[in-house]
């Protein structure tokens, strides 16, 4: 996701520079609008990157709801141990 974030951020920077160098107000406005869109995409990429990090650190049972991947002491694991005995 960092590659995507870098891409959108660099596109935004280029459009801001193009807006500053624009010869007419219409062209400047077009580049400013593109810069805003690229900024939105960069924000989405950053958010997706952060969500991915959180999901990667979550315990597997909370992600897929599979009782085989619980941590010791979880209610599901205790119930399965007591049934096996």
C-alpha cells in the first residue's frame, strides 16, 4: 500500500506544480481539481494501509471466526477443552 500512497501523493504534487505554472485560470482550475482528486486517493490509500495493519495484527479467530485459532483462555477454547474431557 505504501507504493500506492507514494504514487497518489506524487501525482498530487505534480498537479499542484502544474497549477502554479498554468497559463490560464481554466487550466489552473483543472490542475487544482486533479490535485484534490489525487489527494483524496492518497487519503484512501493511507486509510487502507492502516486498516491492513490493524487486520494483520488481529487474532485469527476474530477475523475468520474459526475456533481452531483462539488464544489460550478464550471462552470457545475453554468450552472445547471441557467437551473433550
